[in-house]
C-alpha cells in the first residue's frame, strides 16, 4: 500500500522523480492565504521533510496566481473576529510555514512564481532558497494600497534581498513590477518566459537532486546562519559546521572527493561533482 499524499484541500502535492511540487490551491481566490491554508501547509511541510519521495520542494500556485497575499477575509477578518489568543495562534501558524519552516527546511526549496505575487506572498518567496519566475508575472507590495504596513515579516524579508532605496520605493508606492524587474531587484534567480517556467524549474531541481543531500543541507544552513553573525563568530561557527558536516555525512563526500581528485585523478572539483 502506497503512502498517502499529504494535503489535498488548500495545498496540493504532486511527486515527480524526487521533486515535490507543492501548490497553493485556492485558484478561485488567487491563492490568497487563509488560516486553514496555513494549518494545512504546516502539516504538508512537516510530512514532506520525512518523505523519501521528496528531495526538493517547488512551491508554486494553482491557476493564475502564485499568491495574491494574505486572505483579507480568511486571515485578517477571520483573525480579527476571534479571541486574542486564537489570533496569536493564527499569526504563529502563518509565520511558521511562510518563514521559519521554509527558511530552515531540511530539504532544498525553490519558489516558482506564476502570475500574481502580492504582499504576504513575498515571505514564502524570499524564504525559499531559490526562486524562478515567469518574466511576465506581477509582483507588488500592495499593503499601502489598503491601509496597512508590510507586516508579518514582509518588511524584514525584503530587507534581506532588496536594497533600501528599492525596498522603500515599493513599500511606499505600492507600484507593481514584473518578473524581469524582480530579477533585477534580486528577488528571484531567473525570470523566464511563461512556457519555460516549469521546465527551467525542473532543471534546477534536478541539479540539486544530484548533489550530496547532507552537504547541501549543511551548506544552506551554514549560509543562512552565518549571514546573521559577525566575522569572528562566523569563522568559528563555519569551522565547527564544516567538521560537523564531515561527521554527519554518511556518504563521506569529503573523503571521496579528495581521493578521486588527489590520488585517482578521475575528476576535477572545479568542473563538477565527485562520483557518488
Ligand atoms: N484576499 C481575499 N480574497 C482575495 C484576495 C486576497 N488577498 N485576492 C483575491 N481575492 C479574491 C477576490 O475577492 C475574488 O473573490 P470572489 O470571486 O469571491 O469575488 C477572487 O479572489 C478573484 O479575485 P479577482 O479580484 O476577481 O481576480 P482578478 O484576476 O481580477 O485580480 C488581483 C487579481 C489583482 C490579484 C486582485 O484579486 C487583487 O488585487 N487581490 C488583492 C492583492 C493584494 O493586495 N493582496 C494583499 C496584499 S497585503 C498582505 O498580504 C498582507
């Protein structure tokens, strides 16, 4: 009996050769993110972290949108209407998947931005490791247009990738921009034509699937934590993290790489990965 596929309502998962395509699945609401969606996404991400069918996650949206941001009805109105404790929980559950879980996920993550990407959607976009967009997608920090600030952790998230002038420009004007501009701003790795979006994302995912997964995880974590540290702490931490990587890597990549390069002379690390 095959293992059940997580999600199924607000979140749809499709497995394909090591890639878990994780779709926000409220196309009729442009994938606006409700409290229920957050709860389901937390369950899905928890499940996929331990699921062998998933080596890489691609986060994307069903239909015309990546996501039209937080659901004004199903998140803001809904959480305004409940007790302060329940509201606190709704915010926590949303932050959990959009930020903490994705940012420090055990497996690599790619955001694939199709169509609309507004407001709160910038958080999961930025917290994925890599991002590819349709060059004609539409992005916007539209909060100012309906009387709120880029809250949650949006303001913090954009400050990690965008320059201050550009971030403040879009925070203050709410002006829309396309995928090509998102690439210029550093929000995505690549902007490609719509008909290339899925293929290019798949290619990128396959490159990641070929790497030693332990080293890949350690390298992603090392980068994300080190950027928060001063140089002294970063040097000490990265040395220790490197030693830890050797310790936890069952594949013994460091040793194999050295033997294949120095002794057997069968590969050159500058040109590609060692034979696994
Ligand atoms: N919250 C709640 N419902 C939404 C949201 C949202 N963020 N975005 C779209 N919807 C709903 C619409 O109300 C509509 O519902 P209905 O069919 O019951 O009337 C349905 O989704 C389809 O949306 P339309 O507006 O009809 O779709 P259209 O393709 O014309 O426009 C667009 C798409 C531009 C994305 C528009 O829906 C929009 O401006 N959405 C809000 C974008 C936004 O500013 N998001 C909030 C950012 S701030 C934050 O996240 C904290």
